[in-house]
C-alpha cells in the first residue's frame, strides 16, 4: 500500500470503532497504549493469514522464518539447522540475526523475529521460554600460558588470572558470573569482547584466560591451539540453551519444524 492509502485505511479503522491506536507527533506515528495492547493479537492474525496464503499457493515462499540466535548458537549450531531446514522444502528461506541474549529477547518481544535461540536465563511476562539442550562453559588458556601446566586450578588462581570475557548482557557472561559467585567483583577483566572468535584469538596470544561454551572450543582443543583448564568442583558452569517465542504469536508449521530440527542436533 502507498503511504496515503495506508493513512486512509488507518483513519477509517479508527473512525469505525471510535478509537485512536497511534499518537501523532508531527508527521510521525507512535503506537499508543491501546495500540500496544492490540498489537499481539493483530500480529497473530497476520501470521495465520500468511500461513494460509502459503498453504493455498504453490507459487509463494514456503516456510520463510526470521530467526534470532545468540553468538555461540548462531555461529556454531544455527547454520547447520538452516541448511537442513532449507533442504526440506525447495522454497523455504531463513533470515538469521545473531546478537546477545538481551537483544534477541527484545526483538522477539517486538515481533521482529519469529523465534529466538538463546543461551542465557530469561524472565519475561511476554515470552515463552522453552528448554532446548544442555551446554557447559569451559575455562581455557593458551598451551604456553603458565596455568596450562597446572593439573587443577584453585580459587586463588582464578582471582590472580587476567580474563578475556564476553560482554555484560550475554548469556555466556551471565553463566560465568553465576559460576564465579564469591569471587566477583575481584577478578581482573582485561577485555570484554562481543565475538567468541576474538576472545579465542586474544587468549591464544596469552593476553589472558577465557571462559566460553564447549561448543565453540571443540575444534581449538583438537588442534591444540587452546587447552582446557580444570576449575574447582564447586565452580559450576553448566547451563541450558532455550527457545523463546512470544506468548501471543501464532506458531506456524515452519516454527515447529525448526524446533524439531534443533532438537535433533
């Protein structure tokens, strides 16, 4: 629709029901409280209509999904799922956005993503949080780092070490801080980086030690460019990966198929 046609349709809708869904600020429109109240129901209806259109027509895209994933999942797991998803139907497409847990949750809440795959714990009244698979963080260093020769680390070693960490707001950082209870905020963090590969490279150059998911460290451990460190038994870095969906979003067959493929990893 053109801008003028959309404006006319909106005016007719508001006049028909004697309501106002937007605040007018100059030429800009901003959803007001009533508009935000109805938006989830409208989004769900539109999603169902789009699903019906896809089912009725063989000439449109089938199973198009907008997926958000946190960095570990997006870089090391989601791409394989995308390949399998697109193989199942010739016209299936996936748009993948990779960001930290806080950003992905916000995008799902705003209906900008159909489904999120996150590695951090989340409390939200708008989102359904569904356990997916278990994971564990591993403390690691360069094979030339002094700590690499230790059979096991103590809490004192962890406090004396220099750390290269993920940024606050990431699921990895959240799990790390939970596992390091009692030592925070006394640990020394030299760098906070948003990308796991950058953290691995910094640790390889002996700038410090790191703590990342076993998923993104497996290849480096095989090559010997990084080595795992054994932490005290009471330092637990286990966690869950989760699916997140808006509670009021229509769950299409595509979303169900995506979740099934993820569970088969």
